[in-house]
C-alpha cells in the first residue's frame, strides 16, 4: 500500500483515485461520449484545462483504469482505452447520474443517456458494459454474447439527440 494515503479504508482508497473534481468526468466522457483522444476530452462541456487533463489521464493510466496506446492513423496521437477495472466502475458512474436525475436540476441533453440505462435495468447496463469491453479491450473481453438490435450506445445517443431537438423546437 502507498504510504501517503490517509487510511486503508476502501472508501478512502477509492476516493484517493476518483475523488477529485475531474477524474470521474474524464471517465464519463470516455464511457458515455466515446472520447478516446486528448483533444476530444479537452472539448468536454466543463472545459477542463489541458494541464489538468494531462495529469488526470496520467493518473488514470497509472492506476490501471485507462490504457494508453499510439494511434495507428496518426503518429503523434494517443488513444486511451478503458481497462476492465474502469468498465467495472460504470455502474457507480450510472448510479451517480441516477442520483443526480432524482435530486438535481439536470438538463435533458445530459440526462438522456442515464435515463436510457435507468429504464433498461441491470440487463441493459450489463450489455453496455460488454459493449465497452468489446470496444476498448477486444471482442474476447465480452462476458456474454451480444444482444440483437441497436447498441446501447446508439440508443443513448438517439435519446440525447431527441432531447436536444425537443429543447430546440
């Protein structure tokens, strides 16, 4: 165990990694938006600064939540991928979003993805986690066969687009 942690409490140790203002938002954008590159993450709605983003990405890689690899299409570009440890955080992120839906003044655009997962229950969340495993780790990482029909990500994106249209019109 690191010597600079406050205690060996599992909540404390988790917060040592995830408890700052930006880390979960970086993971959110990789998980829900599909952001995989530095510039995509920098363009998030909360406007994280580049030095903070670089620090959080290095920390997430260092803690084994993201994997960093060269982008085959561009020599100077880096691609970030979720690891299994990060995929296992998805239910926690969804629960935080669900709590926010019930108790905070959220906007429809940002709430749409969580509403899809909330309404689909545990089976849909499991399918989404398997989609993330396949996308970030590889097809071998799926825990169960793919469900038929549109992907969970495409359903969440359709709900977000519908919410944007309803707000605009």
